[in-house]
């Protein structure tokens, strides 16, 4: 005989399948759940980036109500409230950043102006998740 044992083959195959099921069930979700609200340090950016492409591919418009965040998916709508004066603005995540230590959110010039952030440069803000603009969701087609 060639050493083939049907029972051992089936047992090994079953163990491999169970192991694969176990490992894939432990895998993290594609996108982690983001908090509905939280506090962060916000800054702003404007003229130096105006007219240049953002990480999402859009052209940055410093007069639009947009923002940059390192983790929220593009198209996420956020309500940002300056905790020092309680002014709020709704803005759309269309870029990545900020890339300065200690900062969590970069607002466009227009969004920062709405909440009185221009003079101070940075401020503690409250971020509230509003929803998602589905135009930013890209469909991947398999061939």
C-alpha cells in the first residue's frame, strides 16, 4: 500500500477546515466602529493647501466646510463644537491629517472660522458623528 489512510485524511481535512473557520472568525472587522462622540484637539489649514489635491482625490477648497482626520472614512459627516465658545459646524472628512503631534482634527479655514478657531489656531473640540455621504463609497468590481 502507498500509506494512504482515508480516515486520517478526512480527520486532517476536518481539522484544517475548523482551524480556518476559527481564525477567520477572530479577524477584526474591515472598519472599526468609531465613537459617536468624543473630545479632540482641532487645528485648521487653508491658503497653503488651497487648490491642491486632498487624500480623497478632491481638490482642497479652504472655503468649503471640510476636515481632515487620520481614521474616519472619507465622506464621514461630523459635527464639531468648540468647547470654549460652544459654536458648532458640520463638516465632511475628505482628507487625512493632521500630521502634527497632539492634534486630532484639521478643519478647513471656513469650518474653523465658523467655530472661532482662526485666532487661537488650536482648540479642544467635541466631535459628534452625524452620518456618511455615500458618494465617497467606491464599488470594487471583480473580474
